[in-house]
DNA sequence: AGGATAGCCTGCGGGC
DNA sequence: TGCCCGCAGGCTATCC
């Protein structure tokens, strides 16, 4: 399941396959996965046909492939989305290939880019301009959890009246935090996920934001953490699985103190925490690591 | 208006 | 072995 570090690795691995290249053809095998700014069905041009790619940007978990003429194709991987570069076209029997591009500066040696997504929680969004991307989508997101200084969004984590876990997952607070890193960052900071945002001290929010960013940066450098079907554009899985202290360790014991981990739904998400390392009242804002 | 909830989807693993 | 069910969750629409 791609989170921000996986999306960032997809971005980086796509650069050599796309930037500086011209899209020769674009086809949408599942039109319903694509949303256009106009509401009209996507044209080949809106899918970047005949465009030369200038750069690939990321905000939170969303990618934007930007052409030299300003056209934008935004890609969301959702739960199970993959963008894969291939030297040969996909076999017609290959399941869940929803979009296909050929891209090459040399027509006799085409390469293929596939968008694959079994669960179809991901999708494509087309925009005529970068301004349109920002106006319709990216302005709705908070600062990027990896690139923006934690000081720029730690205050947003204290907004509203809800569990801190819900604030972390709210993409308008900070963009890019998913369930795995939310739970892991809360563990590392010693904050119980159910803690109300209005009870979170400024120091605790600051420490939490710093830990979120440190964990994300660590995972990016590890090539993304491989959970289930994550692959970068070259089909390569994350190199090393970062140690997870709580996420996915339901009904096991804490790696730090040995206490049985606790599991509950918080912010409509399965949440795991250590009742001892993440106490209900005391907020250990001094537990920043690394 | 902010926060809670439902729904979208398929693959997989556990239980029987 | 094979079937059924629960679960995984990012994001949007809708409700309260």
C-alpha cells in the first residue's frame, strides 16, 4: 500500500522514463478511473498525448506529470495503484491495466508506461494547466509532510476537536500521512492516538511533526517500505522493510517494553498502540529520537 | 462548518 | 479443497 515514501520513490523512478520524453500515444482502458477538470470524457490530448514531459511533482500522496506546454496529468495510487515502465506492451490477459502510454524519443524503440490498480481506489486527474491543478486539487491539501518544515504544520495538528490520529490522517492538515506512519510516529513520540487535539501541547505537536517527517524521510531512503504489492516504476520492491513498532502488530507485544499492544478503531482506521509507552495522560514531548 | 459516516473495490488469509 | 467472510484503507460524497 503506497504511502508518501512509496509515492516519492515512484516519482523518482519515473523520471528517467518520462522527463524529456514525448508521449506518442495514450489510451484509457477504464475510462471511469479518470476525472477531467471539465467533466467531459478525457481526450488523448488531456492524457498528455503528443506532450513532452518537463517534470514530475508530488504533493502528499499525489503525483503530477507536467508537460512543457503546461498540461498536467495527476496520478493517485490509492491503495494498490502502480505505475510501471516496460520495454514491451502488456499482455492482453494482464488484469487491471487501466491506462497505457507509449513514450519514446525513438519511435523504433518505444517504451510503455502502465497504470495498474486492482482495487481502483487510485485514478487519473487531468488539468489543462498547473494553475488548474493547484486551484482544483492541491490547494485543498495541507503542506507536504516530507518537504515542508514541521513548524509549518505542527499547529494544524492541534486544530479542531478530534483524536490526534484523525488530525494526522486529515490531508488538509498535512499532506501525505497514512495509517502506517501515523501509528508509528505516535508511538515514537509517546502519544496515545486517542488523545484529543485540544489537549495536545504545542511541544508535543512539534515533537510529533518532527517524528512524522523523520520517519517519512527514513522510509524514502529505504526505497519505500514493501507492503503487499508496492513496486516502483521499474517493478522493484522497497529494499528493506523498516522496523514497525505498532502498525500491523495487533495482538502482539511492544518491542520496547513487552506490554500487550492495544487495538481499536480511531478516526475510522485500525489503530495500534502500546498502553505503557503511549500513556493516556502524560504526553512525553521529550521523546524525539534521531 | 466541521466532524462523522458510508461507499467504493479486489485480493488474501483464516476458519470451517 | 473450497467456500465464505472479514479486513485492508485513500479519498469523495453525503449527512448531521
